[in-house]
C-alpha cells in the first residue's frame, strides 16, 4: 500500500468513525461505491448491522471511561505571537478536526442518553461531551421546550413521523454549531475572510471580516449568516439567520429560528484551536449556554474527497418503511 | 513551462515574447495573486440558458431560449448514444438526475443559474456553489489523480497553469449526471479539460473539452463566460433542493 493509499485509508477510518458516530442515522446506502479497490467513505453499501459491526471493531481501541463523559480541555492562556497571513490575520490555514470524541448522537451529559448509545454501539462511554455551561452539562430548556426535547428523544428510536427523524440522517445540512463537532475541516483565509470547508456533506461557511452587516432577517439559512473579527488570537464570529430545521444532535436537541451564536475560535498554539460558542435562543432556552470543542491540526497534505450524503440516503425509507414522494428540482 | 536558464538575456527575451503574446491592458488590469498568476477569486455566474440545453434551442414553458454553447452546435454522439439522448429528452421531466436533487456534476454546475465563489491559492482552489452547497476541490500542487476508477458526482479535479490560463483536468465521474435538462449525457469514462482565462477583470472565459470514448465519436468543446457579481454585501445563499417545505413531510 502506498503512502497515499495509507493516508487515504486513515482518512476513511477517521471518516467512518465520525460518521458511524451517527449510526442511528440509519444511513444505508445507494449501492457499493468501491471500484478498482478504492473505498469511498461517504456512502455505505452495507446494512445497519454491518455499520454496527464496523463500529464495534473501531471501538476496540477505545478506552472505557467510567462516570461522566470527558470534557474538552479548557482554554489556556494564549500569549504567543502566531504566524500571520498577508493581510495580518493569525494564520490558521490548514486542516483541522475535533479532538474530543464528541459524537453527534447526544451532546448532553447523562446516562440515559449514553446507555442508549452504548447499547447500540458497544462503544462504551468513550465519547466526549461538549457542554461546559451550565456545569451539569444539560441544555437549559424552558419548561415547554424540555417536554418537547423529551418527546423527540422518546421518538428517536421509532419515529412516527418524518419530522421526528434527525435532519442530518435525512441528508440535510448539520447547521451550527453541530458541524463544528463533526469532522475534517479545511480553513482558507483570503484577504478579509475566513472560509471553513467541512468534508462531511460538502458544507462550507464564508465569514467576512470587513464589518459588513448581517443579511436581512427574513432570509433563513441552514448554515446561517456569519460575520467575524479578530480579537488578538481569537476569531469572534456572530451567527444569525439560522432556520429552525436543524438539530444539535441525533436525539432531538433543538432550537428555533431565533438561534443566535457567538463563536470564539482561539488559536492556542500551532496545532490547536479551541472553539467556544455561546448559544442563545429566547424562544427555547431559559438562558444562554456554552459548548467547548478542541480542534487539532491534521496532516497538511490531507485531501478532502467527495462526501455525497443525500445521493445515497435511504433513511426515510428504512426508518418509516415508506418511500418519499418523487423529489424534483424546481429551479 | 520549462524552467528557464538564468541570465538576463534569456529573461529579456522571455519578457519581450510574453508582452507580444499578451495584450498589455489585460496583463495589467486583471487581478493577480502573489505568485503572479491571474487570481479568479470572487463571485461568478453565467448569463446563459445552457443549463436547460447546451445546444441551440427556442423557448419552452419555463425554459428560456438560447444560442448553444457547443462549438459547431453539434455533439458527436455515437449512433446508440444519439438514440439514448433522444429518449432522455422525451423523458426529461422524470429522468433528469437533477430532478432527484443529486449533485449536478461537472460541467453542468458551472452554468446553472446560481452564483458560485472561487477561492484561489497557489496550490489549491475551491469553488463553492450556492446550488446544493456543492464544493469543488481543485488540487494544484502537482499531485496526480488518485488511482481509480472512482465514481464521484463532481469528479476529481487537478489544475495547472498554461501561461495565464488555469487548466483543470477532471476525471473519476459517476455516469448518472447529465450536461443539461435536455438529456445530453455521458458515461463514467467522461474526461474533461477545463480552461479558465480572463477576458477582462470581471469576465472569465470558460472552455471545456469533453471526451468520452463510450458515448462520443470525438472530443468536443463548450465555451461560456462567467460574469463577476459586484453587488454590495453579496454572498452565496442556499438552494437546498431536497429540503423545501413541501418535501419536508413528503411521505405518502
């Protein structure tokens, strides 16, 4: 096996880990995607059973962790002088991925969620959880919203309606902040912008740094509208214009279209970025809350390859046993 | 380009030769990167009806008329393939893969009626599309296509410079995409050579040579223009083809 193949294989395994973490997405496949001995990581030709088997194999190296799921490493003092881009930004160009074994199965602390997860995967509790505020690791829902969240959680094993299936499992975009605890991300920094390209489901964000205003509030987007600026070594990004259709994990942690994020991407050292986000939604949460995720630098020669999620997606058919109507383009 | 022997006489000769080949206005006014190459970064979109039909066509319901973008207007199909194309055309309302909201493939996505953003660096260029948030990665670091064949909706793109023209070789295609809504199609043997060059600072000429020995009798070429978006605070929005409200609960 060449270095290149080996590199790709590692990427496939990493991607499998990441995507398998979403195993109850039941993302079965649109057919085999291997040809000429290549395996493409983005569609799966096997059944859910096979997916679980793969996960079990991948989990062999995982260290069981008793009790609470591990939290990301807290931000450190960062007084160093990082290299700069030609327009003077701290230079964070390159490939990054989250280092906390956070799955998007459930981001909340709590054994109920994790027992379910463990039951499916045999993965033990070797997953991280990102909520640092409030300290109990739970989303501070308003009372009505807590009921709704519990309902969605109860539904997630056997959804009775299509809208109770995780939107990502149906092939839709992760939205924010979920994409930031998924997987491989490439950062580009043309003058006056930061661009983040996520491998999973070929998602991207373009963050202008020029002080321009958000777009009109009637425009709702899966990935929102991001405007940023640098405060020292921290990229601060204000995100609005988010729609109400995305979830924060598979089990139905949700928000409304009033979601507002303030992201702080702190360049801690050449190989680490700490992502801390304050999440605010006055329609759904009792108070703002925070996630923390550590991102680490990947091999500079990493190549993102095609991740065609929708194209092979049979989640609705598998979960509900019914074919969706013919989809049609309307442009 | 061959590495040049050092020496001022050689350099002078090259300078004179280059200035004779490139119109002075173009050489000076197009955006260039730190590497001296033309920089195509920015927001672009066609003004063309090629996405409906890449050949000459008159208007139809919800289809704007258009002059074709195929050189000579003829697509050199093999006989069986011409019959297939005609069948595709008859069935286009249900058979067009874009109707399933799949990634549209290359070159079709380049001339769909949606803007895209080019982000260019010396060794890598991204093209970000509003339509189904597609991304093209164009690797320009001299690496070859991966071994294959690999079925990718958007192919594998490797770029290099031919003077001031960005040349992108694209291979590893899935056979399920079309060139347009009129049923023009290809196989998984599709191989493209794209050429991007500035006409002026706000216009890119896009030429693509199409080769597919399973479907066509010879290579053929399309030529289009990309126009720069200059609106204030312009950004790509989203066209999530498969996620509109009436499809959201679309189980019968």
